[in-house]
């Protein structure tokens, strides 16, 4: 039986254990992550947490709706086994009718969804084999960064990185809500020992860029990056990602690039030999 539990009634210990064991496991679905980035969230639960579906929830004009929070790529149904399409539909149909709009990204295909693409790179093999999968252009970019004597450092403080002058996010600009949520996520990730920040410095020891990663279970999620013009020209991000791939090669981890529907960003990600992984956007109005 599928039950709907409001946030304060969810047994987070059992819930998180289900997410950890799920074949679809993603860091976005853990309770600590949801607490950090959503206004509130409820959950659908199969029996004694055999499968769960977290539901980020808001209200507007008195109408409850499921929404897509900042810093979550997708959610969906999470279970220790792959579910059939009918099982996933049962979860959707179990959302209370008082929730009038469902508008978020999910990990299963159903009616009226828009396909989206994520990119991942399994890191179980040797670095040399992974490097062979890089494009010629990416190999040249890494060589250029090394020739420029860029220095990579693991850092704990992020304020100076987020405030980097002349920064470029490939066209992305944070709203105030997104920025506030991001800092809250970083603080929470530190508390749970999940955050890794790698910064790049010029040979004059001047900060030129950096990247934020979340390390959880068997995934390294490439959350966000910051570059100024010099960092971009010197290919700092190519060097940072190469560093992470080398550090975690021959491990259980998968590097999750989070994908992009922007062709230029997707081309950059694919140049590391990344594989496609599908997810879906669902938008559905529900009648009384």
C-alpha cells in the first residue's frame, strides 16, 4: 500500500536508508538535501519504506502544487529494485487530489513528459583508459592548462569563489532565491561531510575559478562552477574535471555532470567521454 506522509511524519532514518539502497539513488533525494533546498517536502511511501517518492511542495493562491526546486535536477520513485511502469503510475495516482499541479523532473517515463538528458561518467576503470575516452580537443585543453602552471587547491571557504570578479557561468545567472538556497545547501553539505570544492589559481597565485562537487554514496555530483575570463582562457575547468576523474578513477564512483540542454555545455561534457542518462519533466494539472 502507498501512503502519503507529510514532512513531519516521515521516518527519515527509514526514508534515507531506502534512498541509499535504491537503484535510482541520487543525492537530491536524501532528506538532508531536500531540507536544505525546499520550502517543505512530503513523501509517498510504499509499505514500510520499500519505495519512496519525495514531493517538494508549495502553495500559491491557496492551491498546493509539487514544484521543481533549485539545485535538484530530478526526483521520482526510489526503490531497491527497478519498478515497472505501472508501479510508477501508482505513485503518481497516490498524490492527494488537493495537490492541483505537478510540475517537476522525475526519473521515470510516463504520459505527457518532456525528455531531458543527463551525462555521467563511470569511474571504475583506470585513469589511462578514461583519458583515452576524452576528445582530442579536451586533451589539448588540459595540456594548455598544465602548461600555464595552473595550481589546483581543495578549499573549505567558498565566499571569495562565488564573488569572483568577471565570473562566467555559461550564461547562467543566479536569482536571489537560487543564491540563498545554494549557500544553504553548501552549509548543510559541510555539516554532512559531503562537499568538495576545488579552486584553480594562476601561477601568480590569483584565483581564476573553481567547482563545487557533492560526494554521496556512489556519485560525485558536479554541482556548479565559477570562472573568470582568465580561468576560461586557460581552460581551468578542463583541468579541474580531469583532476577529479583521475583522483576517483578505479573507484565505485560515477561522475554525474548533471547534464545540460545547452548545446555548448553538452558538447563540453561529452568531450570527457560521458554517457547519456535520461530523465523527464512532468507538468500535469489535476481536476477536482
